[in-house]
């Protein structure tokens, strides 16, 4: 089975690093244990080298052979002859006595003896292999009389095979412990990785289904951690996508209805006007309707194009210092006749003067038209809409208030979202306030909506006063008049 993904990364990084560290620790441990055993053996041997000195102290040796005789008695009574071998050298550098009873072969190397004769303290140490391949440690001590005359030397030889066996055994025990630790580490690690990989795989599978359009799918939250948080996030994303899909479908349905109505009227009157017996009055009514409904179609299409341009950041503003009252006045004038026809009142409380703002006059007029159109749309027959202008806190504000049906509180946070409609019984595409909000933001302003269901709505837009206007005497702030 090919290991990939998180498992592969864990094996390469964590497990590989752990094994490397353990291997280094085992090597260090084996070196420390070896050093400990070898150092203990060497100290033990060096301690025994003083024994012959103590025996010879106070004795008078008339000739060199007396030294060999004393050393021979020492060797015969040596208690540790089973664990180490003793060699006695005479003054002619020859091996005179051994604890084993056998003289060494001529080819046996004894570097410690040469070192002992060269060193000032008369002691030499050697560690190595014999000609038979056995690992040995040897310590030689030269013996001198009171006049510093060389009498001979004593050499202690210990086999290191037992020490090496203990070092190897200790290392094996540590390796076994390491393998056990790594085994449990792998088991726990794989269990932990499994607890991550399985949920992630499940999340990936369900995320693919969400990408294919199944927004009703839910991911079960099994852990209260980052995986659980990821599950909650994807579930939230699915809900939002589902809501967006519904809004999109409702938008398409709404726009289709909005387009169908004027098209039906245009087609109907065009077919009526085709009749040969159509009188002049019928022709006039038909042409008026066609012009009116064509303008309505144009308004809908332009709104869609504007929304697309704003969302894709393709809109370009032609900013200049403008008189906001002129643009607002034109927007109000456009709806005067419509308000009369729908038996509604449209009141414009126009101040004498207002500071200039920097903006695109066509886009600002579009903002005012959309807001007033919405206010009239949701105001019942006999109701009214008031438009107020003033200054407050370095801004020019335009406030449009109606006493219509109002907006339910649960809809207010979403009212400026694209395609969102609080009331599907009213005509419209659901992008009017979304366009207004984008244009206002592009002008450095702010859109604020206050509404109470059954009592009406107030939509206010604020725009910064032009900088050079702020140096002049500020205009008197106008109150935000509400309709009675």
C-alpha cells in the first residue's frame, strides 16, 4: 500500500526524526557504558599495581634475583588470578614469572611495558587485541629501588570480553526499549492520524458534493477542535450557498417577471396597432404605453449592468464638486407625477443652500432615484414620502422617510445584500439597495436604514462635505424631518 498524505509526512518528519534521535542516544549510551566499564577496570588494575610496592617496602634486596623471588611469591598468592593475569619482568626485560605458568609468545605485543619504561611515573597502559584476536587491557608498572635502580616490572592483563559482553547486552536492552517505545508511538500516532484523516476524508467527500450543488448535506461534528471548527465552517458555507442559490433563483424569477410585464404590454399594444381599424386615440395610447414600458425595460437592464459593473470593480466615477440639491431636485421631480397617479404625497423639504460634495452627479442621482422609488413602492395609497436634506458632523445627509409597511427586524441586516427582497409581493429585482450601498461607499459615504414594521422606513445617505467647503462658514444644520 502506498503511504501518502498526512501519514507519509508524519512518518518522514516525526517518526524519522524520533528514530534518528533514539539512534544517536543509543550510540551515546553504548559509548558511555563502555567508557564506564573500561574506566572501572583500568582504575582497579592501577590500584593493584601498588601491592608489590608495599610488599617490597622495608626489604633489602642484595641482588636482582631477590626481586624475582619476592615477585614470584606475590604471584603465587595473588587472589584475583582468575580474572586477570600477572607477568613479572626482570631487569633484562625478560618475562620471569606469569600467573598462568606459561611464558608469552615472542610475537605478543606489549606496548604498555614500553610506555611504562618511558613515562616518569613508571606506569604504562594499553588497550587492544592480542595476536589471537582477544580484546585486552594491560597496565605495567616499573619497580625501582631507593637509588632509582631498575629492578623489573609487574604487568596486569585483563580480558575485556566480559566487559564488551555487558556493553553489548546493555545496548541491546536499550534498543529493545527503543523499539517498544517506537512501537507504542507508531500505534498511538496512527490512531491519532486516523482520527484526523478519517474526518478530513469525510469532509472532502461531502465538500465535493457541496461543490456539485448538494447544499443540504451536513457534516457531523465529532470533535470539539479544529476539525470540528472546520466542519462547522463548511456547514455554514453550505447554508450560505443554499441561501445564495435560493436568492439567485428568486432573483431570476423576479427579473423574469419584471421583464415579462413590460414586454407583454409592448407586444399587446403593437399587435393592437397593427389592426387596420385602429383609431387615432388607440394609436396614441398604444405608443404612450410602448414608450413607457420601453423606458421601464431600459431601467431594469441598466440596473443589472450597473450592479455587474460595481461588483466586478469596473465602474468608473467621474468625480467633481457638485450641488447635491440640484441632483436631488431632479430625482424628486421625476416621481411627482407618479406620486399623484398612485394617490400618494411626495414632500421635498428643500433648504436654501447646502455645502457642495465631491462625487459623480449621475451616480448620486441614481442613488436618490432608487431610494425614492423604493419609498413610493412600499407606501400604500393615501400615504406619503418626505425628502429631507441637511448637514451633520461634517457630512451632508439626504433622508427619505415613508409611512409604508416597514421592514421586519429579521430582514434589516440583509436588506442591502444582492438579490435580497424582504417583500416578494412587490415588483423589483432586489438589487436596488445593493447598488445604492455600493455607490455610497465608493463616494466615501454611509447608508443607514431605520425601519419598524407597520410604521414605515427611513433611508439616510451621508456624504463628506468637500474639503474646501469646510473652510467656509458652515451651513446651518437642517433637522431630519419625519412625516407626521
